[in-house]
C-alpha cells in the first residue's frame, strides 16, 4: 500500500491565521478517516522561504494570506512561481498526477502568474459570509455538486480578480466556475470567485476551509467587524453572526469542497499506482 503525501503551504507570512488551522484540521480529519497511510507536512513559504519539492508529494493545499499579491521582489515569489509551473507541467507529461488547491491569496498569485486577468485592490475590504454564484461551467463542477446555487462561503479580501482574459483562459484550458453576487444597482464588474485551472488544479477566492467557530473568532477582530458593517450595515452583520452555523451555509461549504477534493485526489493517485504496477 502506498502513502498519500500532502504538503500544506502556509502563505500567512508569520501572521496567526484561523484559515490555516482549519486547513490542517480538514487534512487531519482526512488522514484519520483514510485506510491508507496519509503523511502531512507543512511549509512556511513566505516567512521561511520553504517550498515543497513536487516529487516528494501528491497533494498540495496552498493557503490564503495577508498583503498585496503582486510581486515585491522577494525570494519566495520566484520559488512559488516555479512551483506552480512545475505542478502544471508535470501533469501535462506524466501519468502520476499532482493535485493542487489554491485559496484566496494563493489563488490571486496563480491568477497573476498565468496572466488571467486584472487582480486589483478593492475599493473597500470585503469580509463576511457571501453568496457565491456558479457559472454555466460551475454547474458541472463536481466539487460544487452538493452545493446550492448560490452557495455561501467566507470572503476575506482586500484584492479582487476582475476583467478575465477569456482568450488566455481558452489558451490554457482553464474555466471560471464561480463569480460573486450580481448586484445590478451597483455599476461594478463581478469578481471571479473560483477557477478550474486544470483537471488536477483548483482555486477559490473565498475560504472553503472556514468553519463557524473560526468565523466568530475573526468577527471579534475590529477590522473585520468594521469592514462588514461598512459594506453591508449593522443589520447584515448581526444576521451573519446569527446564521453562522446554519447547516446550509458555511458548514455545508466546508464539509464539501476541500474534503471532496482530497477524496478525488486520493482515488486518482491510488488508481494511477495500480495502473503502474
């Protein structure tokens, strides 16, 4: 029986982060429930310049994190770009696929790296539980299979991805599978919220790992609280706190997207191993 090796890429630059804890919890729950031997290793990408060697792992989950996703000339940026290319290229030419999930800051970095559109600063910081709408391709996306349309997810970002370059998407075989809520009374383009980068690589602008306890913790942060009240008003803030553990909102999203991704990756990794024997 072969090991399933998971690398968790911590993109928080030495900031304490609830999201990364949630990613570890989901990965460890997968480890506990698996009949196979699952090994999990963490890499501190931005603070310690650590990056996994893709040959040593099967599955990679790269977290959200603070700051501007555009390049600042730091050592880890080249390493992370090389890592993205390595996974993408490896999967083109090899039968043993590598699986990668990119969240929030990592999603923005990848979108900039592959020149997919305009990743720019939002007019105001976005934080809260938001409806996410599936595109036509998103309605076929198996990671969203058990989620309603729209489904609800935790949003926490100062940047956004707008004005996608559709020719570039077609050239690379990538698909937009979710966008933010349509607000016809506001004259702003809807931001891209999830991309199917390839059969093995998926990314979300939102936080599929978030759970109610972590969200309540985050809402105690004055910056997050004020961002939410500023964007949506006090009534919406109180409603969000009230709905935090509704089973059809972030509880459902957390139970579906990342666990389904891990199960899908594992099944294909083991299938690929059998085929090579």
